[in-house]
């Protein structure tokens, strides 16, 4: 009798966990983005759009190397620490507004290899890989 109850309980808990994982993935905004609205070119400048909310998405981006590049960091009701943005390679550290788009220029000579974007505590991150 006890065993049956325990089995039933663990099935219910497992279903709850699975459901939780599925709904977390549904909310992941990177699932809705396509590459064409992440990296785009306009008049010889490369723009890279990153969403900061509960982390950064997408977490991996491929962009062109050695091009004048502008990051557009978007916040949308962002009250978590992903609003405390740090880009070590640029010596950049800034608190983003809870909602808006913050532009960060990446000089052409630094648009090479890779560029790490993190929260100031290093808990969340994203990386841009520049390929020539
Ligand atoms: Cu953090």
C-alpha cells in the first residue's frame, strides 16, 4: 500500500519536473529568434542584437570579423542581474535601463576572435565568435 503511494507520488513529481522544463524552454526567447534578426548589415556596419533578460540570448552568435560592429543590447522588463552588463574586452561596464536598447560600439580591430558578454558577476554570459 505504502509502496503504491510512493510510486504514484514520484510519478507526479516527475511529470511536474518535465512540465516545468518544457515551459522554461517555451519561454526561452532565443527559440523565437532567427539568425537574420540577430546579425544584420546596414551601410557597412554590422549590428548584433542581443536580448538581456534572465541571461543573454542567443548565447552563441557568429558574426563577421574586422567589420565596424554595433551591439544592440535589448532589455524588456529586465530586473535581474543581466542588466549589469560587462564586456571585458572593451573595458565596458554599464547598468542597462529595465527596458530599452543600449548600443555598444565594437571597434573594427576588436571585432576579431571572440567577444564575451557577461553580467558583472559572471553568472550569465554570451559569446560572439567573429569569423573572417
Ligand atoms: Cu549576474
